[in-house]
């Protein structure tokens, strides 16, 4: 049986045919479709871990960040939950009154220092609400840290979202 596939599959492809006509000097190589179930080294999944272990690790991490930035102040609210395949830990402190802007800036500076020392890319805008946004590679994606101080409301929020982790079912 004769081979009916064209010599140049890009010449008949709906997307690549116009590209081929406009740029005949460019080599276009179309790979065959992937086979279902085919494994690729680049998509290898690491061994799943226990979700409780991950939660404990990131809870401890937020505790350290809190201690460095805020000191011995006890959070009035703690929340930890899974957001898809990432652990999100949020600690909040409500003073019930205003926070001195100098104290708020001190909290921001201390957190910026520790995050930069830990390899995070840090953004702490000089204007607006005192805040820090930071991120770094972690697990299968990127970890994120957010600190927000609202001096007028006396509210401080520290949130850490881990990178993606394969977890046991």
C-alpha cells in the first residue's frame, strides 16, 4: 500500500501551512502525536509524601517567619489548608487599635532580611500599605510569602503558600 502522507506534513497542517508558505527558509519539524501512557523523563513524578508531614513543616516555617518579623506576639487567628496541591498557612493578628507606622515598617524590614537571606525574590514597595511579597522555587513550583500590615486597623497578616507537592491519596 503506498504511503499517502505528504513529504512535508507542515505543508498540509492548518496552522503550519501558512507559516511554511510565508517562511520557506525556516525548517519546521512536526513530531508524531504522543502515545497514551508514554513516559517522559521530564514529567517524572516524585514519590508522594504524607500531607500531615507537609502541613507540619510549613506550619513550623510560618512560626519561624512570624517570630522573626513580629516577635512574641501571638496570632489571634491561624488557618492552614490545602489549595489544590499546595499548603497555604495564614497567621493573623488583630490589635483592636492602630499600629505605629514605625513598628509596621520594622516588621516589614525584619521579614525582608530573613527572606532575602533564605533565597527568596523579595518585593517590599516603599509606598502604600507596609507589605512584603516574596517567592522562590519550592518542590514542583514556587513558594510564596505575603505579609500585609494595616496600621489604621491594627491588623497584620502573614501568609505562606508552599510550592506544589505530590501527596499520598
